[in-house]
């Protein structure tokens, strides 16, 4: 997955709210861009698969699985989670995500993405 941060952030409203794992809630495109830049620096060779699970009105739910190499440790990582998006004007206004990530081949557990 190429990290086109500007392109990804363009899919969110200017005043978006993000609740991602155990990170403190943050708001707005500037914070979101910082979040994606930090992730892209840490997740080398990131591969992502998402599956739509439900959509009703302006709410969408999906399941995701990802694989990457941790840029700091060199460990091969895997993760999976669920996301709920509330849309406004065709863009994501609220992004809530729960996930776990762990080193490939080791017992699963919570981790930082």
C-alpha cells in the first residue's frame, strides 16, 4: 500500500474525529495527517485488506487485516481489527477502530500500529 497521506486524508471531513485503538482521541485533518505519517514511517511494506461488513445510512463497518515490517525492530508484524466510519457528505467524519497487532508467528496480543 503506498502511503499517499494527502490522498487518504482527503477522504475525511475537515473536523473529523478519530478514536483509534488505545490512542487518545484526536480531531482534524492536520492531526490525522501526522498520525498517518507516523504510521507510514513505522510500517515498512504495509499490505492491507479490508472487507465491508455492514452499511446502514451514513454508518459503515469493515474488518481489516494487515502485514508489515516494523521499521524500528525489523520484526514481521500482523494485525487485524474492525472499524466503524460515520460519513458526512461522502467523507469520513468519525473513525473508530479496535484492533490487535503482534509479531508474526507469535501469540496474538494488543500492540501499537
